[in-house]
């Protein structure tokens, strides 16, 4: 689960990680009020969406007067912001964050993520703040300092020294401040079951202070049960409604660009099915894992969600029954065709536990549009042919 | 021969009396697995499925001499259960539980490593030595004995792969589902040398997916250390970047962890890489002939 910048900064504030002062607004009036409350003569108006690259997309602007805050808030609120992370359809801006302007001397990058190879968190820091970190990693990897921290000992002095020396921070006061900043961030990472925390940029001000100018956080979904405070920050409007609805039924769904809807048990086989469709010259319309507890209701819901996509020209149901019994899936398909108007051809491959019984059930039901397949490759070929109207 | 487990392996089940634990323990016993007891706190002294129940893993190990634990404990308590097994001297914990917090598994694995306990999973189908010992939730009937070792991040692709191998008239020595979470126990790099040394195994199938770099590490290892033929499939060639595909670890971040990158590394290591799981069986037959 991801949160907005202003929410990340609330968490930062709780742990004493310094940030500029700011207030969130849902309307232009609120934005103006917030700017007045913050005072000063420089404000930043920032679109709050769950995607990076907001500045380049025109979602972060400087205002030098209250009038300008009002004008910019009006422009940004309600705009559809397109960044390299939103996809071409962009995201609607429903909230903005009004923040006091900061005296930026230098921009750094600071992030913490799980190093899957080392199996412990790694702190990544760079002097190339404000840039896309993936680009820095690709073009000038030597400019990223990586410090893996064994959580059983926690962030020690030597970790901190590796960071500040790696970044070329030479002033002792500043070294102390930066290490303190990093320690607090590490504590947040561990305490809150964070999956990713990124500050880009983290700035050094003219007076040698470090401030989190941005904040991006993602949390481990499996650990949310023990963080009701984080769960309460969930913004449903930022989530794909189909993916969310699928999740409520125990389905794992991701929408894609192609024409062939997929319904599969198991994440690996679901990806393997997409790859096989691609292999025989078709394009998958979605990833859908019905999970191990598939029943008539979930199968029907799966069909419903797949068919909402107008591009879908055929559906490939690919089940390798292990603990999932194929006859149950076959009955699910029957139920589904009663509940949902399935207008496109459905190619069905049921293998494994009780496959013979399942084939019998489907044969006897004799549903128009249901085409049996013998194996994965046969099913993929038939689904592609059906999508082209060749079956 | 086989790797890690066989018909003599003494197995206990943590979370023995729960719904999942009961159902799958029964299935495993029917397959021939030597389950010698189970652990459910506060149910010690009872008998379940004809086997003794203990309050702690320590008691279970002392009374039964078990060396392997199959773990069905719910996600919020699974790390505790794994550490308890490690502390009690269990040699291998097979963690079936799905949805364990990553941080918990990080600590659990560190402690297991410190205690010298191997782990498989979490969020995996388990391990099976064909016609001898099934520790997990895979449909046993698919797995017929034969010369092919299988390592897979995906449950259903394990079944798909094993089924094709059997359809080709071959069979499986041991199949290990290693799981697709960000932190897992035994991985390709640890399992490949076991298959290399196992005289029964003549070829190895490895099934990977997008995310992380375990397959890249495996490719390097195969190039230098593995003489037996390896067939590989990497799921997710058509997966979009930045989207999690079911498994917690199956995500392409930036340009890292793509299927193309992994397939190229494996091919360069002399592995026969197939583009669809539908060709696993055929490819194994080819490399063995």
C-alpha cells in the first residue's frame, strides 16, 4: 500500500525527521487559508497523487504571493497529471499540499529498501538528488552510496559514517545532523513494516540543515494488520477499482493492453499463460489468479471483471487442479455463465485433480461459446484463434 | 536417492490441528510421508490423525526424533514458529503459510541460518520426493519417480512442469517449490548443487519469474558448477513494469528483474531456456536424449 507525500511527512514528523511545514488542501479556498496560516512569502503547491515525476508533469509549482497560490491551486486541483509513472491516462489530482518554500543549497537522494540478495534493508544515498534515481543507478552507479544494515544490530555509527563520507559531507555539525536524519528514517522503516521509503530530494539548506522536501512510502501489505494508523491512510481513489474489487474476492487481477482475457490458478501459471498467449501470436488482456480457494462465486466475479474490458475478444480459462478440484471450477463456469452474460468465446483447459469429471460436466452442460482444450498450448492457440473469429 | 527428504524422513507438523494443517497432513500421510506428530500449543497430550500432539517443538523433537517440520501456522505467528523449530534443532522447516510479513521472515531466516536450520518457502507448495515423501500441498498423484529434479518459484507451474515431464515418459526425483516472496529459504543456488550430486537426478528443471535476481545468481552458478543439463522457464515475459503479479516478489522495478534479462543470463550459461511452460516436457526429453 502506498501513501501520499503529505501522509509520509506526517509519519516523518512523528519521528522527528525534519520537513518543511505544510498543510493539505482539498479546495482552492483551503489552499489559500493554508498559505496564510503558514505565512512567509514563498509557497510550493504540490499535487498529491501516488506517482513520482510530479514536478516534470507540472504538478509542483512555486508561488510568490497568496494570489499566485490561489491561481496555481485552481490549476492543479482537478487536473489530470501525466508522469512517467502514471501511464498515458494520468491521474486526477484531488488533493494538494501547500508547503513553505525552502532555502535549497544542495539536493540529495535518500532511500531505504529491502536488499533481496543480502536479505536486509539497504540505505541508498546520493548527491544526485532531484534526478530519477533509476537513471543515476544506470548511468553513474558510483554516485550511489549503499549501506546494508543488519536489523539485529540496527543502524550503528559506522553505517552513518559510511553514508556521510560517501556523500562528501565534511562539516562535523552537518555529519551529525545527516546521521541523525538517516537513523530516524531507518527507525520508521523498521517500525512501520515499510517496503520502500524514498526522499528525493532531501535538501541541505543555506544554514546547513537537512530537510525532507519530498516523501514517498510504500508498506508491506502483509503487515498492515498490525498498523491500523497506516491502514487508515489508504486512499481508495488512488487504486484501480477493478484490482481492488478483485482483491475483495480473493482474486489477484492486473489489467493489460491485449485482447485475450485470462483466468488461471496460481500466479506463476497465470504469468506463464500470458507468455504462452504471446508465444502463439496473441496478446493477453489481463493477469488473473483465482487463487487456491476458487468457487462458483469467485469464478463468476472473475468473468465479470474480465468482461468489463471492452477489448476482450476471447477468454482462456487455464486451471491446473492440485488442491483446487477441476470439477468445482467446471461448476463455477456453469454458474458464471448463468450470472454473467458471457458474449465472447471461452476456451477451457482443466487439468489435474478431477479433470475427467470436469470435462464431463462441461460436455453435458453443452454451453454455447465454451471450447474445450487439451493442454496449455492447445488452449492458448484456440483462444487466439477464437479472438480472431477463426473458431 | 533424492535430495533433502525421503521415505525415512521424520516429519512433524506445526499448526497440526488447524483446518489446513489437518487436511494437508492427511494427504501427506496418504502419500506415504512419515509424519510422526504435530505441535499445537495447549493441545499437547492429545492425539490427532493417530499421531501425538505436543505443546512445543522441543518436546516433539525429543519424543519423536523428527528432523523436518511442515509449517501451517497463520501468517502473524509464522516467524515465531520457524524460530521455535530452529531453536529445537529441526534441520529443515518447510513453510507453506502465505502472507507472512517480510520483516518477520527476515528475522526468522537470520535466526534459522544462525542455528543451521534450512528453510523452504514461505508461500510455497513445499517439497516432494516422488513416491516417497510429500511435505506440502501439491497433488501427489502427478509426481511419478524419475530422473528429473525440479526447482520452482510457482506452485501451479511446478505441477504443470512435473506433469509434462511425466507425460514424456520421464519422472521426478525431487521437486522443490521455493516460493515467490521477497525473502525465501533455499533457492536455486543452494538446491542446484544438491541435484548435481544426487545420482538419481539426470536433468534439472528450474522455473523462475520476474523480480529479484535469484535466477541471475543461479545462471552464474550453473555456468561454473553444474554439469547436468538444465531446462529453464521464466514467467512474466509479458508482465508490465512496476506491477506486482500475484506473488509479493514478482515485480519488475526499474529495469531490474525482467524475464528477458534472466533468460539471457541463463542462455549464456548453457541452459536450455523455453519461452512457454508448454515446452518444458519436450525440452527435458531433448536434453536427456
